[in-house]
C-alpha cells in the first residue's frame, strides 16, 4: 500500500509500496528513523487512516470498502490501541476508562469483566482512581486494560513507553510480552527505542517509506547498530 | 446511547468550570423568559397609547434573552469541543462512531439544559414579582400589577431552555464528530479552518435578511402600516435598531476572518520591544485563532451593541430636537403656572392681543377612529396649526381643520385607506361618540401625534393646556408663564425620552449581561487550556511574573482587537442610522453630523478589559502556585 499527504509542493510520501503481513500470536516491533513512515503504517494497518492505494486486511476483513461507521465498529471489536500519551479520558475513573469500549458498543460493562481486565495489568485496586491520581506507568497499564477488554485480535501500540521513565517502561513492555506469551495476543508496536524493540519476536525496519530490513529475536545491541546505520544513511 | 450517559455525566462533573458559563447564561435566560411570561399574561390591554406597548418591550426582552443565550451556549460548547480534540480523537480511535461523539456532546448539553431549566424556573419565580414592582415604579405598569401564577410560562421557559441548550451545542457537536481518530496519535494544536462553511452560510443568511429588511422598509405595503409600531418616525427608530442587531450578528460571524489580520496589525511594533512576554502573546494569539476568536467575540458584542444602540438612541434624540427646531413656527409658548389648563379669561385676553396669532392645544386621546378600533393619542388644536408648526400636508389642507374635523398622519390614512372628506366615527375621552370629517393628511413627525382634532370637535370636553404664540404677549396674563420656543421642552418629547431609556435598558440589559458572562467564561476556559504552556515557559527559565505578563499582554491584545472591530461596526451602524434620519425624517434639512458615542464605548472597553484581565490573570495566578513539573503533566 502507499500513502501520500498534502498536495503539490507540500506533498509528502509517507509510505511507498509497502507490503507486510503480521502473523497471529506474535509480537512485532516497527522501527525506523523519524519520517520513515512507521506511524503512518500503524495508522493504516489499524484503520485509523486509509491508504491512497493498496489494501489493508485485518483478521480477514478488507478495510478499504468499509464505511466510517463499519470501520469504527471493526476497530472497537477487533483492534486495541495504546498510545504514547493522552491515553485516558481525564474525567473518567480507571474503571470507567476500561469499560468505555463496551459502552461505545452499546453494552453496560460488567463490573467483574472490568475488574478482571484491570487485574490482568496488576491494577485491580486502582479502579476508582482518576488518571491524575495514577503514575504514568499505571496510566499506560490502564490503557492496556482498556484495549484488552474487547479481546481484540490485534493490539497496536504507538511508542507506548515514549512518555515513561525506564523502569515503568520496562514494566509495560514486560506486560505486553506476557500477554503475547500467555494469551497469544497479536501485538504490533511502533518504537524508536532498541531496548523496547528487543522485547518483540520480529523487528521490522522502515526507511523513507519502505521496509528495508527484518530481524528475528534480535538483541537490543543488534537493533541499535542496525538503526545507527539507517540513520547515517538517511 | 443510554450506556454513554454516565460518560457525559462524569465529563460534566469533572469539567464543570468549563460549562459554568453555559449554565449561568441558560439559567438566566429561562428565568427571564418565565418571569416575562408570567408578567405578559397579566399585562393590562389599555396602557398609554403614546408609549411603546409594555407587552412588546417584555416580549422583546425575553426574545433577546433566549437569542443571546444561544450564542453564549454555542460559544462555550465550541470552546469545550476544541479543547477536547485529543479526547475526542481517542474516543473515535477506541471505537466511538461519529454519531456517538455527536450524541455525547448533545447529551452533555441536555444535562446542562435540564439543570438550568430547574434553576431558571426557581429564579423566575423570584424575579417576576420584582420586575412587576420595578415596572410599576417606573410608571410603565398600573398599580397593583402582579405576575400570573399560572404554570404555563414556567413550562414554556423550561422547554425553551432545553431547546436553546441543544440548538447552541448543535454546531459544536457536528464539529466534534468530524475529528479524525488518527489525531489521537499526534498532538497538533495549530487550529484548522475556523471560518467554517456554516459561518459563511449564516452570514449570507443575515445579509439577505438585512437587504430584505431595508427593501421592505423602503416600500412598506399598506397592510403593514396597520401595526402602530410601523408608522411614523418612531418606527424608524425601531427599524434602525433591528438593522443594527442584524449588522452586529452578521459581523460576529465574520470575526474568524477579521481577527488575525487585526491582531497582526496591533502587535506589529511589539516584537521590536525587548522581553519575551509580548512576543509570546502575539504568537499565541495568532496560533490559536479559535481561542482568540472565542475570547474576542463577547468583548466585541459588548462594545458593538452598546455603541450601536446608545449611538442610535442619541442620534434619534438629536433628530427629535432638530426636527422640533426646524418645524417650529411659534416664537413663544404660554402655559398655566399651576393647574392643567389655561382659563377662559386668559384665552380671551390672548385673543384680544393685537398682531399676535395664537394656537391653543390640549393633549387628549380618542377611542377608535373610522375602521380603526385602537385608542389614539391626539392633540386638539384651536387656531391655525401653521402658527405652531410647519407640517408637510400630503392631501387636503390643514386650514380646513375647523368645526367637526380631524387630520391624521399620511401613514395612518394609508393604512386604513382613508380619503380626505371621508366621515370617521370616534369616541371622545368622555365617552361621547362623534363623527368627524377628514380634513387633511400630513407627513408624520416627532412633534405631533398621529391624530390632530379640531378644537370644536371636542369643545366642552377639555380646556387648552398651552398656547403657541407668534409674538410675546406683553405683559403675560396673570397666572401664566411665557417661554421662548427655543427654551421650551415639549412634554411629549420628555415622555418619549424616558420611554426610550427604559426600552434601551430592557434591550441592552440582558444582552450585555450575557456578553459579560461569556467574557469571564471564555477567559477562564482559555487559561485552563494553557497550563502546560505556562509550565513549559517556567521550565525554560520564565519567572511567574513573566508568565503573568504574557497572559496579561495577550488579554490586552484580544480586547484591543475586539475594540477595533466594535468601533468598525459602530461606525457602520451609526452611518446607516444617520442616513436613515437625515434622508427619511429630516428630509435633508439641518442634517445631523456623524459622531460616535465615545463615552459609552470608553466605559464598555474599560469594563471588558477589567473583567477579561481579572478572569485570565486570577486563574493563571492560582495555577502557577503549583510546581511547573506538576503542571507539565496536566492533561489537556
């Protein structure tokens, strides 16, 4: 698929003829220098944005022909999101945030289901807290609990540790890894941090809108070296 | 949708400060509508036919209240939606459809509408008796006037409050539903297009409405003259007020287009000055166009409204003076020292004066005339009307106003299709009925009422209250006072001015109150929006004082911009009003020169600046008490 932004002289090509498949039950990290198109790839793959050409298939459903409402429903049911920051609605408590996707689907979230989801991320006791009463790492875990409550086929994470200190960051990454290992949760994560990427099964390298490399089970050091080469080339 | 109601409620609970303005405005609107409703039901029919109808003033007040409340609610919600762009994008990303986002905003406004309806009705119950007492004290309502206790006005007002809340948040809810889910990933705060297509459409709508209003005023169909509010120069005053309001609202819609260049212009010399605060203020005002528009609009409304309405009123007062000056032909006015009327012996003495022409008059009222069944204020005239005023006769001759005759303004004659020579039945003040022949029609002026009666038609019913003289009676007859015409004030003008002032208060009062609420509300909201900016500024080495100076400078820039817009619109409405007066009323004689009501504008600007500074600096000062790192973590 390909994606271009703007027109004429301001035209920016974010993705050129990228073709990737992510396997079920695996943890993939997408890396690349800034401007390499990694965020665009995530947005298109997750149905947040539409590519100009090509097709996106999530869990066997092609996103292209879907209406905005259908696409939204698909995101709600089969896709989970974790973002870098601004992840929770500040007016809602942790429990309310976690239950939100169900409410949006028109269902009243069962208390047990919400609690289970929070327990999964180790925050069973913090349900009544407002986001402002939680640490950054805890907020991110609440966001993960919210993403998981619909039992999504795939979880997308965009720089999930970008706004966290290294120890809370590690906690979040370990949580993601555990979810993949124990529940087979397919996860795709965009990051620029080699240490974060080392938690993944596969690391995909993007540069200038193209996939340029792929490493399996690499060490953080190997990833860092590959990244340095990409950045000096660009 | 039901499952989302708790979400809407939680949002309102945590963010109530942002919606406080909408709540206050709506509550006041509902209170005003319910109180006016309770009063209007009990308004007696037969109020002073000379003055504007009490029911009309009250209805105008309520209408104005509801109308301006829509603007405040719309402004508040537009702001709240713009502030929550990220959250909205997040909602969309995790599975809210555009429709759900729209419904969520509408649900919030519904909750606010219901709360305001209850609070407003309670307030209205207190307000109604207070208003009745005030109206009685001002002589606008008879003694013993009390509001109705019927529940209908309360119900209607509550409904109106909810409807206004929904209408006000409709545009904002549509904008929120247009937020793209991908925006949750980035955090672009550079405003996108603020001059929306909706604004253009509404602007066109108001433009067309203004053109239609001017056109219909230039060629008023006869049937429209049946409404007393459409006849004579006072109708012109109402009409120019309506045009002013159209112009101001139309202008408000264009503010996103006009504000950025004005901000740029006003701050052009500032970056040269040392200090970061002013540079930041300029860049902030330009980068966040929507915020600048939201904060500048209520200030503009206060200045534009007070400037245009007070300016227009002053112009019409000047026109009245100018017209009584140019149309007066008498040199002196003689009145009794005390008592309502000149005695018969004085009248005889005046008649005997050699070389002095005398025209005696008495104000009266008649009930019904020909096919018209309403009461009319009338003046009965003994002598040649030409001795008192120069009136432009349209048909017939005022010299024929003798015996059992009547003369009416040409507008009144046109409304009922009366021709000179026609016999018109009427009922005199004492209840006697009489048949009068129409002697003449004249162009309406401020100086005389619509109906002039020959003195003979009412002789025996009333004694003259004053007489106009062509020369001084030397010496003045006992028990009378003689005033040169240039020093004399027509009691008719005095009542008219008093009523004009009351109408002004009734019209401007609610509108200004709302606009002031909106200033405070938007300022507080916009400061809350910027806590992270403040933190960044502090973390990069800015002192608290510098942050406050930046906030202050930005507020001053916004108020200055709004003042410039307000002056532009006031100049425009004033030009239009004077054109109407000079061509439509004074016929190019002694035209009134252009002037702006500087003192009113000055006071408005001072009040706005004070409120705006207070409501931006105070919350900023409070926020700065917290440590910058804490602020930096504040979610938008």
